[in-house]
C-alpha cells in the first residue's frame, strides 16, 4: 500500500516540504531582485570593509604567499547591484601587477629594488557559486574568502604571485548563457598589497592579529590556557605570538568549488622570535640503543601534539 501510494505522487507532507523550500529560496532571491536592473545600466560594485583595507594600505599591506597556498586577510568582499536578476553571471578574480617594480623592505620602509620578474601564468579564481542568477549575487556581499596565494606553480588552481611584487586584485563579472559577455572589470586601489613569504613590517603583523578573528580566537585561547607562562604553550616552539596572524587560516577547499584538495606540507622553518630563551637539552635517561623504545615524557607528548596540530591548522 505504501509503495502504491508513493507511485501515485507526493503526499501532502511532501508537497508541504517542497512548498516551504521554494518559499525560502524565493524570499532569498527577492532581496537580490530588489537591487536588480535588467538593462545593467545601473551596475554598481562596492568594496566591503573599505575602512579596514585603508588601515592596511596606510602602512603598505602585505600578503603571505607559500608553496601550499595561504588565504588573504583582509578578505576581499564586494556588494553588487544593478545586474539583471534573471540572467546568469560568473564572478572571476585575478591579480594584476600594480606597478613595474620589485620591492624590498629597508630601514622600516618599502623601497623599489629594480625591475620586476616576468609575469607568470597566474590562475584566475572562479567564485564557487558561479554561474548563478543576478538575484543571487545581489542578495548579500560576495566573499572571496577561499582564495589562496602561492609562490609555486603547483597546478592546484591557486593564484601564483611573485614575492616582493605589488599586486591589485581585479574582479571580472561575466554574463553567461548563450554568448558570454564581459559585463565589467573592477579593481580597488585600497586592496593593493606586496606579496611576501614572511611579514616585514611589524605594524602589519599587529593589524593582522588585531582584526583577523581567527588569530584573535587563537590568542584568547593561549591567554586562557597559559595566563602566566607563555613558554609552556606547545606552539611557542614554532612561533611567537606576533606570528599568529598569518599562520592561522581555515583549511577548506582551494581555488574553486570544484578544485582538487591540496595536501598541507609539514612544519614551516621559522626563526625564533626575539626574546625567546633557549635552554640546553637535558641528558637522555637511557643509553642510545633504547631511545627509540622509551616512553615519551609529558614535554615530548606536548611537542608531538603541537607538531600534529600545527600541520593540521597551518
């Protein structure tokens, strides 16, 4: 009887569920339709958190690039209005050289240092929501939080940049379906940054820690767990507090929603921060032949846990 009932069509409960889902989708898209313009003549793209970007620009923003890829902070977010709500669009992002120089950090400031390296075959990032209706793109700010910057051409769909070069993110909106058409190219000078493998300016490090919610949460946890002795933290063997801002990232998918997962490499070689006190190693309690079989001390256990957690997080 149940099988026959299902074969005849969805029951009242199923119809109610479908109606509720469609209602939710409709209400979500309605927010975008209210900002729409079928002619696209009123198209407007606005940078979100512009004031935060300006704080970083004032001291020359820096973004970390690594072999395995590092996320950006601040995160590039834009609000869009004036698209055709019923048309399909894709949002793409690439990074254009902001000038024709190579840069170096000398005596507390960035100065030009000769000609730039040749522009590589940088990947164009396709937003994972692409393609989608104009109403979808306009209903809420569009975030490029999953963009990853690398200094190696690794085939993982990440954005490859040359270290010590200045870049400016550029947003492309393409109308798709039928014949593709470029709707607009937009960039914001406040989002310019210099690609680095380690932060050079301490003011940038301080800003990253202050405004990056991931870094702040990590620092708060350190203070709760180790209020009086920061050297007891297992992470201190790898980095000082001032480094937390750029090593803490959220390891989700890479360049696009359909891109391949990319494995994280082992620990990164870091110089110990200033003021770090080194202690001589304690003598081993057993002769060398027994070292591989000995029981780990609590300190060793902490180091093993720290190493594993460091590789997962960073």
